[in-house]
C-alpha cells in the first residue's frame, strides 16, 4: 500500500509544476500578442517594397543585365542555409521541426553533390545542428532580439550574408524558419533569398494600370540599392514570423503541460483518498474484531 | 487648395504616417524634389535628410530620414525610410556625441567593411546635425 506521506508530497510537487507551466503559458500568450502586432506592423513596408521591386524588375529584365542578387551567380554549387530557431526551449516541437527540415535539406543538397554552408540564428538550432554538421556552420547568432526584435538585428544578419555573397562564398541562399499560421500551428518554410525571385507579373497585373515610372538615378542603380535592403526585409520578416511562432508553440506546449499536470493531480488525489479510506477501514475492522473477541 | 497627395512614410518596423497633405519635399539623392498632386510617376533613392510636409504654404511636419526610397505616383507619395525621427525629437547634444563616437569608431575600424559601415553611419549622423543647424537658423 502506498505511503500516504509520499502521495501528499507528490501531489504538492505536481501542483507547483502546474503553477509554473500555467504562468509560462500566460507569459507566452502576452508575448505572442506583441510579436504578432510587430509582424503585422512590418507588413506595409514589405508590401510597398515588393511593389517597387516588381515595377523595377520589369524594367530591368527587359534590358537583360540585372544585378547578381537577382540573376544569381550563374552557378548552383554552394548553398547557404540560414536556419532560424529559438534561444530557449520548452516550446514543443518548434526547434525540433526546424532542425529536422534543415537536416533534410542538407542531406538532399549534399546528395546532389553540392556544398552546404550553415548560418544559424538562435541557440537551440545551433546546438542541435552542431552535433552532426559542426564543420558546415560558418556563423551563428544568439540572443537576437532578446528584448525586442528590431530591424537592426535583421540588418546584422543580412550584412553578413551580403558580405559572404560579395566574396563569392555561396551561390544560392535560402532561409528556413517557422511561418506563423496560428497559435497552434506553425509551418516550417524554406524560402529562397538569393537569387531573389521577383513577385510574378500575375500579381502585379491585378493592380490598376501600371504607371510608367521615371527613375532617379537610373533603374540599375536603384535596384542595386533596393535589393540588399529587400534581403534585410525578408530576413526581418522571417525573424518576426519565427518569434511569433515560438511564442505560439510555447503557449500550446505549456497549455498541454498544465492540462497534464491537472490530470495527474486528479489521479493522485483519488489514489490518496482511496488509500486513506483503506487505512480507516482497516483500523475500524481491527477495533470491531477486537470488540467481538471480548 | 485643390487636390491633395496621399503621403505615406513607412519604416521596416511600422507604418509611421499615412495622411493626405498638400505637398511634401523629399531629399532625393539627386536633389530635393517637391511632390504635389498629379506628379508624374517616379522612383528615387533618398539621401539622409529632412522631409518637409506642407499644409498650404506652411511646413507642418519635419521628419528626419536616414536614407531609403521614394515612390511617387499621381495620387500618392510613399517613402520607405530606413530610420525616421521627427526633427523635434532630435537633440543636438546627443547627435554631437554620436558623431564623436562614430569618428572614433572610424579610426578604430580595421577591415574595409567596418570602415564603410562606420562611414555610412557617420554620414547619417552628420546629416542629422545639418538638419538641426538649419532649423535653428530659421
């Protein structure tokens, strides 16, 4: 028969665990709201930049010699993967699924005989990838946007990527991140950054009649400035999506943990009560049979 | 006044301003340009400087931008700014200190990339100071 005191201790320890998980859930919920607002706030800039890019690209493509960031280096040998994960754990399958996708991509690319380089953002992803692919990691960032994710954080990553691109260290760059769908569902997304695929003509055609722009200075020069900026924006968006996803994943994970702890407390309490009753019954039987013997 | 032009100022972090105005003067990289309603469509890069927002003949708003892009259509003027601060929020002492710090950074920088980064930041800070000097001269 289980000891009453042990049961009592276990119940109280599960109760304090539940308190912690439910507090974490609430913290994640409020952070999620903030992250979502931030993600939405960055929408207008990205949208307008996309619009400018597609009208520019339409002009430049006609002339045939776009900048390298758009047309690529012509080769397809070295791939750079930017893997965005979180710094902290306790967020369900968030980091696991990112790392799994990253590994899948690495194996696929290596299978095709290509060289892969990794750039990781976030401690968890780096730690897990380091076990297998330590030699591929060229750079890793931690504590990105710990307080509040700013554009400068994304710019820092983008600057590094650009410096590598200019030095000819890779041909194709993709980013792997969790896209925020809802608090309970995040989608692992692979997005190609370099060469940058300009939003298709189909999307632009739905707009009103496209105005013919004048450019100052000329198209190529603007595009040469716009593309690096666009890279920062794309990375910034990915970081924001990832931050929102992280909080969403954590909220769900903590919600489940809280529920499990509740179930466990119920079960333990039932066992505790049964045991207590059994003790009482046993004592009663002893007294009654003692009295009968007299 | 006749028609107004829809002025939008957007930074990567948020939509800062979206309002109909009479005229905006944008510091383009090839010279300042004023945008009135019915301006011919154009796209231009923006150098660090001050955007003046006009309501009638008066300047109602002055915003410092650290470079970016401007897209102008007949009814709209969109500025994508890298960093935007209202001129009234800039403080001369802070900016001067920034310039001093950045000049030191420039001297300390080792690689070309570092040097270029420091130089561009310094140019932004200098433009801020210029903007402040201009305002106080008015």
